[in-house]
C-alpha cells in the first residue's frame, strides 16, 4: 500500500516521503507538466539502482505509457566530475532534450549532485526532480540548494545553485541499500541528535520505522536551524580533514562524520551505539600531526577569531571563538579521542 507525507522543510519546493509511491508521485508531476505540451523524461541513475529497482519503478512507469530514457553513469563519489557531466550532456543532445522536458535524478548523493548540476547548466536550465535512494540522500541531498562536483581529487570544489521542482523519497528503496552506505545516513541522524535532542538516537537503537524516523529528522533539522544557523558545522573541521587526507579511499563520509562527532563529544553510550551500527572507533592510517596540519590550514583565514561549534547533546549549541593557539590545542586534544579509540 502506498503512503505519502510532505515533510517540513525550508525549501520552496515540495519534499514527499512515503512507501511504494515513487512512480505514482512522478506520474502526478508529469500530469502537471504535460498539460500544455508533451514531456520527454530522462532518468539519470547507476547500474546498481537500475538493476535492483527497474521492475518496481521503470516498469511501473512504462506500464502507464511513460517511456523514459535511462542514462546510466558511475554513481561513486569519486566519479562525480566533469567527465560524467559531459557524458550526460551528450546523451541529452542525442535525444533532442529540451527545456520543456523533465530530467530525473534517481540514486544516491552523487547521482543527485550530477543530475542537479546538469539540470542547472544544460540549455540554460532544465526542469528536474530528485528521487534519492539512500538514507543520506533523503536526509541531506533533498534540501540541497547547491550541486557539487569534484575536481582533480578535490571534494566538492565546483558548485552551482540549483532547485528541483520536487523531491520524492520512497523508503522502500532503502531495503536494498548495503549497510556500509546506510551508515552514511545513520551518521547524519547521530549528528542531528547531538545538535537537537539525544533521544533521536533511540530511533537507531531500536531500529524504528524509517518512514517516521525521516520525518522526525526533518523536524529536528528545522529546530536546529532556528536555534543556530551554523550548528551543522559541528565537527566539520575534523570531518573534512579526514576526508581530504584519505580522498574517498579508506573512510566513507558517514564514518568521517561519526569520527568527528565522537571526537567533539565522546561518551560510552555513543561508542556502544557505534559498536551496534558497525562504525569504527579508532582512526587508523594517519598521524595526528597530518590531520592537525590540515585543520589549521583550513582555519588560517580566521586568524585569531576562529569560530568553533560546541554541542552537548541536549539541544544546547553555542559558537566559541578561539585564537590560533587555542584552536591548535583544542583540536589536538579532540583528535586523541579517535586516534586512541577510547
């Protein structure tokens, strides 16, 4: 049975969440767009998502008279670059795609970024919608107002403003997501819990219904934004240093986020949750000096007015200003937590 809910969001476009409703929501969107002229549909995805879900999504569209052009690209984070964008451009040109048509991003965060980047730049801008299939994509990419590409192994250093006509989140897609990718989403829920109310983590402990959990996460994000606009930078310094050092190869974005949260606010209960979810507790393959050097380099433009977000897991968030010397000592101590794994 299909269920549907519109989540609370800061975005001007609707974000729908439900079960077994991706194809019906897309069909409703196409009805609206095709009232004045026929609309072609091109769907950007990867072979994994297509292979797992084409019967429950593509075939359902075809059974209702929609024959989308499917453009399969590499969905890995490391492949989110201009070469992939160019390949999508060429495919759209092959089918004479126009501004009157609909581009759909169907997959994880990298697929959504590439789709949004293409839609924001091809022919001066295309109408597009996003259908995330990963938990992180549902929690984060659904509200993104910027699409990012990597360049020369540097993460997210090319960007463009973007806005879909809608986002469709079908939690049934999560049933086939490998656990290592689900952890990227779990890490965001842990972050929201630290910034809002730690009780949100009970949704992970008891493996609660993800349909309800996602709705609660959007409510938490709304409260966090009202309290402190920069709150989501909590742990950013450590997370980015880990990602920059390993260049996507050893630790996922979720694992880097989990390390950062643990470093900034360690507790026995948090480490127990990490054990349950399969997060590593000890950061390996890098020295403290190497990470500290990256952190301080990124903070250098602030000089002696470095803003650092603090959170205690009870909804209390504050920004503390530090000198360069204070920040170096602070992050040196925080890195000890995850390098020692205690």
